[in-house]
């Protein structure tokens, strides 16, 4: 005859393992969702950065074309003030 005894904590441990497994599955799904959201946000930020670079480039071009129009005259071309009193 076999002297067999049932493990009283077996079912409790099994339920805990099943619960832990379910929790890990849920966390994995959440991580996948978060990862997808981050990929989308990264893509959007790259597009916005490209647009900003383009706008910055256009702004620099405009500044370079306007600068000569508003530059200060050369000091040597300004006539000196008269020192003679009236």
C-alpha cells in the first residue's frame, strides 16, 4: 500500500500561479499598448521637428535677405557734426 497524502497547499498555490499569470498577461498587453503609443508620438514629434527645421531655414533665409536693408551705415560715411557755434 502506498502512503499517499494530499498536499493541502497545492490548490492555493495553483490559484496564485494562475492569478499571477493573468496579471502578467494584462501587464504585457498594457506594455504593448504603451509601446505603440510611444511609437506614434515619436513619429509625430519627428514630423513636427522636420517642419520646424524647414521653418527655421526659411526664417534664416528671410533674415539674411532683410539684413542688408536695415544694416547700420558705416561710421566713415557719416558726416562729422559741426563744431562751430552760431
